[in-house]
C-alpha cells in the first residue's frame, strides 16, 4: 500500500500539471471502488485547480467549488498521460485538464477512493485523524502524553492514525530499528528520552523517503513512471534472515496486528 511518502511524492509530481489549470471534465469508468465514486465528481466541468495538499494518505485537489479527495488504496497509481494514450482495463478514473494532460487513476484491486467535499472542516474521514508526523504538533511531549498507560505494542501504537497519521508498516519498521526499540514493546513503557528519539527518527525517516521519491516494492510508481528509490535504503523491512546492518545478527519477523514486523533481536530491546 502506498504510504505517506508515496502520496506526498505523487502530490508533488502531479502538481505542475494540475495547479492553476482547468479541469474540463472527470471521466469515471468504474464507480465501484472502496466506496462509490462521489456523484459530484461526474458533474465537474470547467473548474480551476487552486492548489493541492495531502492529509494523512489522502490526496486533496482544491478546486473553485470544493475539494476532490483521492486515496490510492492497496494498489492504486496516478499517472499524467496524454489524450491519445491508450486505456488499460484498470484505468478507472480520468481528470481531463485543459492543457492536454489527463490525471489517470489505475487500481487493479479497486480499494482506493475518489470522494467529494464541499469543505474540509467537517469531512468525515478526517475527523478522528491525529497530527501530521512532519508537523510541530507531533512532538515528544505529545507522544509521551498519548502513550501513558498504553499496553499496545509500540509498532501498532505508532501506526494508529488517531495517534499520528501516515506512519505505515514500512516506515514504522525502519524507525523502530533505528531507535533500537522492539516492535512488541508496550507503548506505555516509553521513557521521555525514547519519545524524543522516536519523534525525531519518524520525521527523519519520512523526510528521507519523500526526498528519495517514496518506496517502490510492488505497486507504487511515481506519476512520471519512475519508481521510488527508498527501497534501496531499507534496513530491516522484508529482510528476514539477512544480517542486521548494525551487528550481523539475523533479522527476525513477527506478526503484529496482522502485519509482518521485522527487527533485530539483539539491537532492539523490549
């Protein structure tokens, strides 16, 4: 699943082709995604794009009369294509621009979403989201308060969107390894010093991933078709049985919250 850096990379990649241009129309070939594509999207004509933003893993296209909100789901990709480009059977939605370009959404699993909001203030999917990990709101004091008395596994806690958004499976694994913290450690046992270290490392790992273009494992491609490059830097994720880059102990894995978690049994303490 594309995570926060992949969505941020996608936003940055498509912005030059959308921002300031006019949406001529939206073509919906398959409305049955995770949720039905909002009917309002079909009626969009001759609307100027006034900006793009991101909230958690949601891409937000600002237009004159409201907001188009997209989620890439498990396997969704966005590409900038020409009007003459052929259509794939999994190309479910096109946003046709007045500059001769199309923002095309492809999703084999159809678990993504394309929704409409008149305003972002009360958009239902944003109501219970925690702070953005790269914002000042996500800090050591905040994490310390939220973690008190929590018996949840630290990795599950870190991936909880009500605590902080966008720290998905890949980046949670990498962050915990770099902090020397076991993914099964109870969140409530974090010290203040560990909270400082954890917040700092979350920000560094995500910022590095965004700079390098996201992580390509299987499904994600940047809008121009180039893969993300952060996969070259993965230290533990997907590396079960390989030597730890710090101590050469074999990387192990455990399922936490139905997700594979990778860790060094020597370097990462409970």
